[in-house]
């Protein structure tokens, strides 16, 4: 059922009409406007507060947030994927793949701009909604949604770039060039936003179906658990993950492969995902699936983000998640089509099955209505498992780890046996491995490699030079440094 996704698009159109009023008819060009809507005059009532908040959600579908540059700095940068497509196409992504990028790389520049634009939208709501005379419960909810989304944007940015300008309000022209603050201060800011969201957002079950896709208290707790994991604060990571697990709001979806099809959208496993809808007139979809789609026959995409040899070999024998994650050249799809990749991609071309859509959306694959999964319950279970192991609770760690493996084996007792080791180091490695295969091609792997200290060795084994003290983060876009007049500085060794 896709009708529940309509709120994002319709409200976003209203926001656009308020903030970007224009006319294509010459007869209006010489007439003075009878009224002028600005950001200051827009925030007048509860309806407009919700519309502006929906405008933040719509930004999640933007090209520089969850499409081309996004897969570059996550999957393609990792050992899970190669650039894909044909040689020479989008060479800047090959530079990401090979760690030869610089501060002018298109992916580096695109993500920075896209995510800070999201922060701008969130700050407009957070700053302007408190002064509106409206229902107080709704007011706190939309502010909570905006603070959750601001935290989400900043969490990606701080992992990608390290120290950052902290923009907590709409800036005046003389404030535009903010210096970078240490990443620990950014993390403190993210935690504060998420704690507010936990206290002020409804649980998932408290939203009607027409509002599915909005941030929830469970989503905020799940993201907060992940933030603490990235800070090596394992006790708090465990505590927050436990809150999600014990809430009764979430459960593993029975069919791993179906989880990434339409029937898996907003399922029991979904904490947070980007809602999309493919309308005839466009405006509600995105290109996330198109850029990763099969290039060749059936021709439904550009062929980027190709699962790597290393990922193929990472799965245990018989693990169904391999074939639920990877489309191989020559295989027959569930639609009955036989994959014949563009010959220029080579005979071993592969594609992400998690990004595959069976039907052509209205307007083509560039108008995908498939939701983009950002935070799943399986991720929370593995956060809880890792944190439990680090604080010396191997019993709980094994429980959560083996829940994920049990779902994956789908009742086949001959594969994926329960992990039984209680040795902390061995169990840690087992959890790292499970995170890789469970979350493969979902844009988690690169940040996990850096966080866990595995990156240098992993890339050395692949013949790639990954430089400690440099590649933990990407460079700050050179254009941002230049235009700031030195207020923004570069990361070391770039």
C-alpha cells in the first residue's frame, strides 16, 4: 500500500510554492505581487509548521543526500563494492574507490552541500516553530522531528569529515563562515538533539498509517545507540539499544529478501527509512535505485556500486543473504528476465539486489518510489550484541547476534549455525563479520571499517593504500575553504 507516502510530496509542494513562488506566464511579469511570502512570514500556524517539517523529509530524496555521492562515500569507498558502470564513467567515483581523491572530488563536494542544506531546512523549523500559536503537542512533535533529522544529517557529516562548523540556527550574512569545532562537540550536539527527539516523538505504533515514515521515539533511540557505538561508549550504546529491543515496537521481518521489496516497506523491522512515491507527474521519487540499477538487459539503471569479489567471498556457504544482496551477470531474476550486463562492464559484472526494483516506475527508473532503508532492527540487535560483548556480557551478545543469524537461515538448520564462542576477541570478530553480511550494500560498511580500526589492514589486503591519519575522514571541499577566507580549515594530509 503506497498511499501512506503521499504526505511528503504534497506537503513539500506546498512548501515550495511558499518559498519559491514564480510564474511562467509573461502576462504576470509586469505586475506587482499582491502578497509576498518569505520564511519570516511563512511560519504562521500549525499547518505551515508541518509543511516546513515535511520539506526536510523531502530533502532526504535529494541527489546529494541519498543518491550518487552517498553511495560513493559509503559502499564504493569500502571493500563491499567497486565503482561499477563502464570504465571512464564518473571517474570521480573511481578515485573514491582507489583512495586517490582530493578536495575537489565531486562526491566529497556533493555530500557536504547536500547534508548542510538539510541542516538549513531543519534549523528553519527548530527556530521558527516555537513562536507559532498552535497545538503544543504538535509543536513539540515537529520540533522533535526536525531535531532528529538535523542529528541524522550531522551524524553522517561528522563521520565523513570529522570536525565541522556547528550551525544550530539560521545564520545572518556576517555569520556564514563558521569555524570547524572538534568532532566531540559535534557528537555532543547530536546526542542532545536525539535525546530531545526521544522525549518528544511518538512511538511508531502511535502514528496512523497515513503518517508512517515520520521520525519516532524508537528511531531516535536506535540512532542514539549507533551514535554511542561510534563514540566507543558501549554502556550507553547497549542501554539505548535495549530500550528499542524492549519496547515491543520492532521485530525482525520474516523474509530477508522481501524486506527490500515493496512488502518490506515500513515493516516491523523498520526504524527509519526514506519514504518515496512514484507519481505520473514526478516529484515524489528519487534516483537511488536508478544509479545502481542493471546496465544492459534489462536496462534499468546506470550500473554503479557493483558488489565486489571480496563481498561475494565474505558469506558463509549457503547464506541466503548473498543472493538476496547481489545480482550476478547471467542469472534469472524473479521477474523471469535474464541479466545480460553491458559488455563494457566485463563478464563478472554485478549489481545490488537491495537497490533493484522489479517494475518500471511511472516516468522511468529515475522516479523510483522504492523506500530507502536507513536504520533497521537487525542493525540495532547487532549494536546491542557488539556493545554487550565490549562490556563483558557475552550471554546477551550471543543472544542478539544469533537472532540475526536465525532469521537469515530461514529455518534451514544446515546453514549459519549459532555462534557459541564467549571469548571476547573471537566474539567481537564474529559480530563484525555479521554486520558486514547482514548490512551489505546498505551504506554502513566504510564507516564501520574506520570505527573498528580495520580499515588499514582490509585495504592493504586489497592492494589499496589507505593512509592512517588521513583517510579516516574525507577532505573538506576546497571551494568551502577558499570562499571562507581561511575560517574553515582542511583535514590533515590533504
